[in-house]
């Protein structure tokens, strides 16, 4: 077998291996145990959080020997066939490239045929929102009253594009962005298995820049291995992804909160000499101010999301800023991000943004 990227090599194979989606796992496991199975499932959420993996795991649970059951053996022949894309009973369709009425009519015509080995004939349609209106209409009747041996599993990043008539016929599951501590723990398992030496602070930074997407974090780790080998430091992460770094971000944020324009500009100039991405710097600032606000409003949620160590670090920064000040800073950063992305002189645009943020202390 050729080289497998980390995101594929460590793709979850069972419900127990899914990361950060306990609410979905519990509901599906109970449904399987009680035999209360919908005929159509819809998995919703941003990219890289496990929608397609959950769909494949559910297909295994439905068609495994002596199933349906949640605690199946992923190494059974039928489960291996599904995992390898060789199962005649599980048809996986990319909605982006098979979006027309012709493809859906072909699917509809195959529905009456009985499954070859498993209990169900399962249709997985990824990015289902890409289907045309005509294709959705062609699917409606079959989706409403499918044969007993047929199950549909849909996945989408843009649920708002699905017709209400489709939504009403599906059991919907909203998958969540994965908290940073869980991403860190998962990356640590991969690093240990692959004999990669990487500092905890580097893992935390990878988790943060993935913004809740486990696949993005795995891909970033792989990119770092290609860049630095199997001994990865925090500086490698900063260099490859153009990030400011937690210490530098906190220093810039402290200068902004104090209204110290000179110190803030000095820090921005340091970022420029180190080739840090201005957009990333602004995003890191927004995340830092948001975490400070969350710590004041919902301390328990902050610890669950950020981890105990990061919470203690933020608490150790001194007296918390006023909520109104933090809200004003966040609003300015969010309003300026689009302009910063499109600017022909991003470094200058970042300097102007930082100066405006410093001036906000006088307005609060």
C-alpha cells in the first residue's frame, strides 16, 4: 500500500473513535440499540469535523454482521468493504460532481434492488446541498417512502441551501466544532504513534489555527513534518503558518488594552520582520480578546474550550479589561478583517488597524 496522509490513516473507524461528537454518537447508538432507525439521516456542520466519517461508521453499524449495532467489529469483512469503498451495498456519491437530475434518476432506479450482503442498501451523498433543484425534486418521492431495505445518509456544510421538503424527511444531526483540548489530545496520539517530537505549545497553536476542524489540524501536522522532520518546535509552527505566537499576541494585546500606540506599533514591526501574516495577526488578536471576554462571562465554558492551562495563563495577565472595551475591540477587528484581506498593502493596513484599536481605550 502507498503512503497514506495522516488524516486518512487516522480516520475514525468506529463510534468510539469519533472525536468531540458525543451527542451524535449517543443518539445514534441508542437508536441502533432500540431499533428506532430513521430512513434518512442528515449530518450538518463545517468542514473537517467528521460528517463523512460519521456517515461511513453509521453505514458499517447498519450492515455489520448480527447488526444493526453500535459496537461492531471494524475488521469484519463487510465493514472492511465499506471502509475501502468496495461494498456493493453502500454507494457513496459526491453531490458536487453528480448533481444533475440524470444521476439522481439512475440512483432512484437502483433503489428497488435488494442488498447483496448486508441488511440495507445505503446511499451516502456528500455535499448534498450541491444538487440541482430538479435533482432534489426527483429524489423527493423516494426519500419520503423508500423501501424497507434502503437508507439515505446526507452530509452538508451549507444546510441553508437544502429545500425544506428535503429537511423535513431527514433526521438531522448538527456536528460541532471540536474544542482545542480534544484536538491537542488527538494530535498527541498521532505524534506518539508516528514518533514525532512536538512541543505542547506547538500542538496548542495547531489546534487553535484549525478553528475546530480536526482534519485541518491533521493536515497542518503533516505539513510541519514535511518542513521540519520529526522534531517540531513552536518556531516551526510560527514560520510555516505565519502566526504571531501566543506570547507575542498577548504582548500586542496588552499594549492595545493600555492604549500604548508606540509599543503596539513596535510589536507590529517585529511581526513584519519575521514575515508574519497580517491577517493571521488580526485573527489571533480577535481570538485572544474573545477568550478574555469568555473568561469573564462564562468561566466554566472557557475552561472546557481552552483547557485549564490556558485559562490560568489568561487569569495571570492581571486585572481583566472592561467588557465594553473588549466588545469594541472585537467589533473593530471583525469589521476590518475583510478590508485587511483585500488590501494591497496589508502591513500598512494592519498598522492603521492597531492604531485605531489603541485609540479605543479613550472612548470606553
